[in-house]
C-alpha cells in the first residue's frame, strides 16, 4: 500500500507542476487552448512510446468492441478540465485553483465511490467521509482567503 500511496503523491505533484507549466505556456502563447493542444499532443506521443516499449500485450479487436461506446469519450472530460486549468490558473493562481479543483475532484470521487459509478469499487458515504469533506471545504476557504 505504501507504493500506491507514493505513486498517488507523485501523480498529484505531477498534475500541479504540469498545470502551472502549461498555464504559463498558454499565457506566453496567448492561447490556453493551444497550450492544451500541445500538452495533449505531447502527452499522447509520450504515452504511445511507453506503450510500445512496455512489451505488454494489447487488447484484441473483440475486447475493444466489447467496451461500451460512452467509455471512449473520457478524454473529452480530460480536455475540458485541463483546458479550464490553463485558463483559470493565470487568473486565480495555481494554489487557489488547485485547492478548488482538487476539492471538486474529491467530492465527485466520494459520490462515484458511494454509488459505484463506472463499475468501480463501492465505498459508502459515512460520517468520516462527511467530516473529511467539511474539513476540506474549510481548508479551501483558508487557502483562498476572504
């Protein structure tokens, strides 16, 4: 479990760093949309290269056909979220933006876990999670000031 936690911390740090870098790229290019396009293009290229060198077996056509159609469109939400990051960070600051964005991710994550959305593991909403969300909201208020 320690390895998973460490990887989760690394993932969060990478998101914060890339968001700040690419938001600044959008400012300098005067186009958050172009910065998003560049980020996704380079990200796709990097991911494709890692996939090629990983040596892992790829799914068959039958497996790909068995995937519900709506699952192929998760990237649309990625593009929307990332594009909004690049637009909002220069206006709000990276800390305030990340505090609001991470909070909304956690709220939706708690709901998704409670209801088992996307056939993922269920973790019911309880008093502990409610307290955690309230503490998170207080943290966001402190991070963002008045």
